[in-house]
């Protein structure tokens, strides 16, 4: 079994982070291949290697597995630890992963992921306030019900991987997670997250549309990235 995982820029690509972190945290070996965003629309370039024209993409021999959730489900059939063992925790994780995969549009749109900066955000829209409140509720419920330090109990699972990009957003924009901040701090301290951040800060790529989204989100008060 020999995997190659294709991902994009560490600063920007929240979808890439999910399977990358999952595989790192569960010690699933893979070859790490990075294909950076270089323009607002990378579809044609990415179609050269991805059927969707998007990343992440997992290559397993001659098989292509796309979409962060598709990759997680594929890995769950082949490796232990992707989902929680406890039935109640597993049900919670499955629902929350599905909710993250299909929802939180205001959080994604208004608080674009950029690991290397800190932002004073604009006043929240009502939709963003609801998204932030719901994330906080999920974090606090997971920690309270299953005892932490991870969202579904004592072991890192795909649930933590799927909300890891939110942890960067919480830090970048100073979002209030209440008691859920304990998980945010814990996941950011994970060695794989620290590796991801180190690589993000070392990047000199800047892609105009992502930077425009960042400027729209609020005022940049710190930028720790290498100069472009």
C-alpha cells in the first residue's frame, strides 16, 4: 500500500489540511505532493491530475480518491482509528463531520483560512454569528460528553481533522469558542499542526483572489509569512 496525497498551499487550503492531518496523526505513511494555487481559477491545471480539478486527491496505486470526506471514508476502511471506537462518540463524530463538510458557509466565506496572519475582523453578519455559535456548541458538547482532550474522546479522530481548519480561523480572527478553546489550543499544539504551520509560514506564494478575500475579512494586524 503506497499513498500519494496531493494538496495545495498550506496558508490557504483548508480542504487539503483535513486528510493530510488525519494521515499524519494516525501515522499512515504517504508521499506528500504539493500543487500550489497560482491563480484565481486552477481548474484546468489541476484537471491534469485530479478528476474534479481540485485538491485534495489521494492516489493509491492506480486508484484516485477525491474529496476530503471521500478520502477519509476510504482510509477508514483500511486503517484503524479514523472513527471513534465508542458507538455514541462515533455517531456524534459522523454527524459533526457531515455538518462540517456540507455547512458553515458564512464561516468559510467571511473568515477565509490564512494560517500566517492575524486579523481584526469586520462586524459579524447574522449568518456568521450563527456559524460561530454552532461551532462553539459542537466543541463544548464533544469535550463535555466524551471527556476530551479531543472532540470525541481520548484519541484523535477524523472529527478533529475536519475541524482543524476552524482552529486556524479561531486564532486568525480571534473567534470566541468558550470552553471549546481548550480543544483549539490542543489541536494547534499537535506536532502535525505545528509542521503545517511551519510550512505555511515559509511559503512565499501569494494568490490574488485568496489575498483579496483576506483583505475583505478585516484589517491585517500581523503577518508572520515570509515576504513574497
